[in-house]
């Protein structure tokens, strides 16, 4: 059996160690790798050839002050500065073989959520669970690209405000067609479990627009809530971004910018729930994040 031990090193030695060594998979296989501090000319050339950043920088430098301000205003909607949002958007365009530059929008930024229903499907229902405690993936401060699981406690209090930006191109294919985003609030009254709903009815055909709704008060014991997208007797596409679930002066919606709404987590992050889970997903129905040149 392998025996291990540890030593304490000075701050100066710790700084030198961090410059030359890096940890591997810190959750599953403990190991230390050497950092490649100096790159050969050949490797530098190869990295530069594969990098998208020179193309991004060239395009950004060609913008006027008004164009840069428009990207800055759009970035404020998703917590990024103008250049970072443009970089994210331009890289997405390159990956998807889309030429040119996007027009910045206050209603959607880069990747957006997409619910698609095609024949033979006519419905879909997905949910984002909001129990009192759950795990999320968060960036580790001062460690670029490193993430860690963090336990979150969501102390739910009314009022609850749900909102989103969305665009739709849906066709009714049945007598009971509807599309909606809603919150199901679980509460107790006289020792009985009951549900209350706040529901945003979505237009079947619409350009990008903002929709929001706030719950009323319930004079009882509030337990929790979940968020749902539900489309029924419809076919076509629903696009959405900037989802918010706000209570206690904070937005609790996970993946609010819709970077990967169908993301799952594995290995040491296995306890983190998917952003959105399918409850009804027949053949022909799907959901995920896409980049589209709107």
C-alpha cells in the first residue's frame, strides 16, 4: 500500500511551486503535473493558428464608439462587459460557421435556450427544481477555469417574480394549444399540502419580447417552488434568454443566460442537478442551447 505524507512550505516556495506545478483531477485521481512555462516557436505558432482571439480583436478594433457602447449595454444584461460579450458571441459564430458580426441586443445575448417540437410530438414539459438546498457549480476565485461544487440554501419567500425574454414561431396542431412559463408554489394550510401558480402565457408567434409576472401574498406556511416550461398541442420553436426567478432581492434561476440549459454533471459534480429536467419529452421534442443569427 502506498504511504503518503505532507510538508509545510514557506509562502515564497509556494509561489514558485504554483508557477511550475499544477494539480490534475483534484477530485478523482490525485496527481501533480508540470506546467509548460516556455513554449517552442512551433508550438506558439500552432496555438496562434488555432486561436479565435486575433479574429475577435481585429473585428472589435474596427468598431466605432457607438458600436462598442451598444455591446456594452447588451453585456450589462448578462453580467459581461462589452468586449467579453462580443468575444463570446463572435466565437459562437465561428464555431457555427456564421460569417460577419452580430447586432447586439438587449433581449438575447450569444447562446439562447431553444425548445423545438416536430412531428410526431405535440408537447413538451421541462422543470427546474428549486428545493431549499441544492448544489451548484461555481468558479474558484483566482483559479482560471477551475470550478467547484457549492451547496446553496434558497430560503424561499414571497413575493416571487418570474421573467424572461422570448421569441416564438409555433403552430397550433390540436384543440388545446398553449405555451407557458410558470412557477408552482408549494404551501401548507391547516396541515394540508396545497399548490399555487403564477403563469406567463407565451405568444405562439412573436419577435423578441419581455414578459414578467409577480405572485401575490399567501397568508400561510410557504414551503418551496419549481419552474416549468410547458407547451401543448403545438409544433415549432420557442427561443428564450435572461430567465429570472427573483425573490428575497436575488435572482435564483440557474443558467439564467441559457448557456447550456440541458447541461448534466458527472464525477465529483454528480450531486449537481441538471439546469432543466424533462418531464414530458416524446419523440420529436427536444430542448437545449443554440446559437442562432436572429
